[in-house]
C-alpha cells in the first residue's frame, strides 16, 4: 500500500531507530510489513533477523538498479514497506526517496543534524521534480530533549528553513536503546506513548491504514 523511506545524509541521526519503530509497531497492529535495508552496515536487517520478534520480510539491497523493482514488488504484497538508508551519500538513497509515499528525515538536536536534514529535504524536492510528482517529506526529531536550549535552537533553525516537521518527536528514552538489544519496539511507558503517537500521525497522513477496531461480543 505505502512506502516510507527514512533518509538523511547525517550519520547516526536515528534512521534505523525510526525504521525499527515503524516496522515493528506496524506488525504489532497486524499489518503485513516488508523492509528494505539499503545501508551497507545492514543494521536494520541484522536487528530483524537476530530477534525475529516480528514477521517482517527484510531484504538487504544496496544496488540502486534493484531497489525500485524490489520496493514496487514488495509494495504489491504488503500493507507497508519501510526503507532504511545509509548515512553517507549513495545513489540507492535517491532511488529510495524517488519511490516513496513519505520520506521521514530524522534529526537529532545538533547543528550538523539540522543542516543535513534540511539538505535531505532539498534532495526530496529535486526528486519530486525529476519524477513530476509531489513526494511528501517530514523531518522527525529524534533523541529529543524537551525544554532545552539546544531543542529551542534546533527547532528555530528548522522553522527558519520552512521545512515541515512531524508533530511527534521521539524523546531521548532508554526504551528506544533497549529495542536494539531485545528486539522489541516499546509498547508501554513513555516510549510506548511516543510510538502510539507516531503511528497515529502516520495514520492521519494516510500512509498506514487505520487501526482496525476489534469487536468484543
Ligand atoms: N529517541 C531516542 N532515544 C534514545 N536513543 C536514541 C533515540 N533515537 C536514536 N537514538 C540512538 O542514537 C544512535 C543512532 O541512531 P541510529 O542508529 O538509529 O541512527 P542512524 O541514522 O541509523 O545511523 P547510521 O547513519 O549509522 O545508519 C543509536 O545509539 C540510537 O539508539
Ligand atoms: Mg542506520
């Protein structure tokens, strides 16, 4: 149904974290999920294969010539395809952006994160021009620390750049780090609330299907 690509040219900004959260939480909702790991480091595929917590069909594919046909084939067979990309400039990233319904651009709270996130938003705008269709893109703040000067400063820079930002932020929470060791996307606690909020926002944007109501008779 949809392809969500997670991309930014800044390394360590939270791409794989965001991809894990969305892929895992979508499985928890009963959606049929596939993922493409387009990073040479294959962190997302390692995570999915090591724990096997979720029935995600994961492919490691860094060759740009194979990426779009693979994404399109997976999209036909799944409710959602999540594509994680590399932190360095790679042609595969441009192709992953070109075939996306939504590009999420993670940014932590630092000047270099914000600069690279804004550059990536411009790359999405260029890809929109090439493909002659509007590719939706939003910055998502990760490892976020509310009520700090750096948060105020980073958000001010993003506002000045007029780039759209997701309402949901993933705060700096241990649950998002534990996920890398236990394979489970947080369901409870504050981290769980952030996950629910993110999923709701994606649902409102129409990129993931609305959660089905379970009737209790
Ligand atoms: N909301 C958060 N709370 C706590 N830690 C976070 C959060 N978001 C990201 N991190 C941490 O930040 C680090 C970098 O995150 P991640 O690996 O997702 O970035 P990346 O953009 O995929 O990196 P790379 O460019 O190397 O692929 C990780 O240690 C991750 O656990
Ligand atoms: Mg990564």
